C-alpha cells in the first residue's frame, strides 16, 4: 500500500489491472474494508472497475460479511 501511495503522489497513473491486483491481495489477507476503500480511490481517479474488481471484493466480503458482498454485487449491476 505504501508503494501505491508513493506512485499516486508522483502522478503515476494506475490501470485497472494494478488496482485489481491490490484489491485482490487485500481481500485475500482479510482486509476487505481496505480493499473497498481502494475501490473508492480507483473510481475517484477515473479508473473504471471491471468484473474482476467486483468479484474480488465479493469474495473478500463473503466470509462473515455477506450483507457487504450483496451491496458490492448491487453496485456492480
């Protein structure tokens, strides 16, 4: 996450693949709420999320936070 912050501060444009990799890694570490915040940053920076983005978030939320997974699914639609 520090590298991501450094890159953004230097004006480096991140694409959907870079964001997806970070979101997926955060979800696999059990930090789905952090991944969701990163989704917000992604959207604010003008990078459009794709199916992979939303699937990673839903997978991250499905364990113990099913209601959040459903919200992400609704957002994707």
